[in-house]
C-alpha cells in the first residue's frame, strides 16, 4: 500500500509536525511547509491525499486532484467552503479533542461571574473594596446548587456537566435532537429541543452557550432571548461568537437586562496589530469578563487533538469509518 500523503496546512499546528509523524506511525508522509503563501503551497497540492488544517482556501482544494479527506484539528468548521468539498466528494472531519479544556474554562468563567472574582480584583487594584464585607455591600449568592441552562448539548456541554457535578447544579439543556438516554446518563433535569429554549432561559441562573455556527444558529440568542432570562442571570459564551447577537449582548449587559456575561470567542480578531475584540465597547463594562479565545489553548488539548487527528487518519488509511465526519446538510 502506498503511503498516504498529508499536508499540514496550519501555522499553529505546524510546529508539532514531528509529534504528528510520531503519532501516525508508518504509512504516512507528512509535509509541513515553512512558507504558507499560496504560490508556495500549490505545487505541493498535486500529490496530497489529506489536508490537516483549521481553514482551507478554495484555490487549494481546486488544485489538489487527489484530495479525499480534510481533517480539521478544531471543532468549528464554519470557515470551510462546504459546497466545494461536497462537489468534489471530499470528506471533512472535525475534532473535539479540546472539549474538556473548553468545559474547564467555562466553569472558571461561571465561578468568576457568580462569585464576582474578576470584578473584585479590578476594583481592589484601584483601592476600592466594592466586593466583600469591607466594602459594606450586601453579600452575593453562592453558585452551588444553582440552575445552569445549556444552549447546545454537544461535547463541550456534556463535558461541562461531568466536570461540574460536585457543585450540585441543576442542568436544563436544549439540543437540536434531544436524546432521552443521554439526558438520563448525564443526570440532566431537562433536555428539550430548540423550541424549549424560552423555558431554559427563564429558569436558569447561568446560561452556557456552546453552539456551532450554522445558518440556523447564527444570531439565535438576541434581544428577545436576553429579555427571557432572569435579570440576575449571567451568560457564559464559549461557542461560536456569531450565535449570540453582538449588539443585543452588549445592550443586555449595559442596560441590565441580565447581570453580566463572560465571553471567550469574539466578533473581531487582530490583523497583525492588536484591536478590541468587538464592535461595541464591552471592555468598558464592569459586569463583563473577557478572555482572548483561549479556552482550548492548553497543552493537554493540543495533545488530545493530535491523538484524535492521528487516529482518524489511520482509520482513513485502513478504510474504516471516520469519526466526527461533517454532515454537509447540517454544516457540523
């Protein structure tokens, strides 16, 4: 059997090329370019069977006649041109090796919101005791035993439930296709469809959004949904940013429709120069916690992603069923 030719088309992952080769073992030739300009990549594409990447220019697909599999090393596939891949009969697989890291980050954000940890830190650095007994302000509630609404009940939300069990949360969730067996296995009090979202929003102290970006989910959480939430509730956003309407989120925090939010994925990213991560000044709001899309940025997540990618490529070589194959109709 001829070796499978793999192009590692990703600057972030490229530094781990030797680790990928080691994880794959025999039967693969891995090419990791040092120059990612398209004119340097195109000559390599003619002999490539698989591309491992987090994004894929249309031109690269068109000049890769042998390409049969695109393996994303991240969970989101909204930056891929699914129409071209479908037309070429190329399989796209995602990777959820970072779900436990994102769930861990989400729990940290929830605790930081509910216990006013970041707010207290900000104020105390300026000599103000706005949180705590010395500030002579009313105490806040503990997070233990509160109700957490899960908008999207995929790998991240499921890992969150497993991780947070010790805090005795009551979980309410919505999923595109509710699964009663899954609800029972994870001990979720309620698992409904998207139409049940108003019930989940109205009864949750914290709302965790962990949705992929699709046509159906873009802007799913907007002004109406924020006004269905409790005024004292917090939104924790670790899914794709565009699933929550940016202006509505800003107004919800600024105008006090909700208690506040913690946000990891954003609406703007730096070109090379630094920039604020949104079109609205979230950075001016005291009730918003901002992290720089770093939820999955851990050594352990990279290793889990590496192992998943290697295992799926071995399945591809052995013509076995692939895991996390993207449904082009559902777009995830």
